[in-house]
C-alpha cells in the first residue's frame, strides 16, 4: 500500500528508474506530485517509463546513459537539470547488475561488469550529482542489497560491489553533510514481481520457499521500497543521514542466508 507524501514543487531524479523497483519508486514520486526524471541505458525503456509517468499527470523527462561511463553520466545530469530548471531535491541511484555464479565459474569480465555497474556506476552518479543537488536540503538515496553485509554463495561479485556502495553512502554522508545533503541506502529484501526475484524463484515451490524465509511471511512490493524512499526524501527524515535501511520484512536477520544457501545447492545440482 502506498503512503501519501507531498512532493509538489520538488525535483526528483531516479537513475535506473525505468523498470522494477526503481520504476516503482519513480511512479510513487510522480503520484506524490514531483517533477520527475528517469534514466537508463536503453532509449525504448526510457520512453516507455516517461509515458507511464505522464499518465499519472507528472511532468516527466527521460535521459539515456550508461552509468559505467562517467562522461555520459555528467552529460545526462546536465540535461536533467535543464529540464528541471533548478536543483535536484531527491536523487535515487538504483542502477544494478547481478547474476548467480560461483567465482570459479566466472570470467574476469563478468565480475568487472557487475563492479562497474553497481559500484563505479554509483560513484559516477554521486560525482556528477553534487553540483546540482539543493544545498541545503537535498536527499540522496542509493538502492543497495543485502549482499552488502551478508555473505552469500554464488554472489561474491555482488557482495563486494554492494558493500562498496554502502561505504560510498556512509563516507559521502560525512563529506556532504556540511552542504546540508543527506545520503542514505535502502536495502530491499525479496520484492515480488521484479526481474531479480523471477530469476531466483521461477517456480511456485521456490516462491513458497522464499516466503517462508521472510519473518513476516511474504515478499514485499515495489510500494514498500517507494514508501521508504518517500520518507527518506522528506523533511520527516531531516536528521537521518548515513543510514543503511533494510526494507525486507526481517529477511536480512537470517532468512536471506538460509534461502540463498538452499538456492545455491539447487544451482550446483543443475550445473552438475
């Protein structure tokens, strides 16, 4: 269920906001009255997301860039700020890449791709954004993952990259606090209907196993993540910065490790 926030007159930019959790976040901010921009690598996905945002009555804009390319990210930010006609109030950085694999089965290029999208992509977005963030008052929200603080088999590359993302959040909360900019990470748990969960739990049996692994007994929804982003972006969270916030029904307490261990056994059996 979506909570109501008032973002009338606010400029919100969601990087990666054309699909999955990030699109859900962008749609929520649009419902809450924000002027909204989204970005991703594929023009057709950007166009589709902008049209969807406009059906909610939002003043919406889209830009295409690859977060792995710092120059493209900088150019994209310039276009977005030109559209806004002012500084960015809320920045959500959610571009990510993932696939399950053991280290011995991965190429160096495969690992590099995840690190460049997740960690370096976040760094490029942060570096490009600073000059355009409202000072004081801006809120930056990085979308992280439980792999940042929970070791998981078949996820060494993602664990490493997302741990780096959370340290970027915590370090920049210190550096940019003097500008009145708050930076936090949201850590989604299993969110139903997303591409990642469809890959990890493609059958009813696996979905049931996932539900069982969550202390609250069910997967979350994109609205659960959007509500957390709405709170962190608002004045109600005016003294929250450097936080790593799990939004996961308690999953990261133990269920995440239990589920991934069982899925790892299945992946190993399928590979043999």
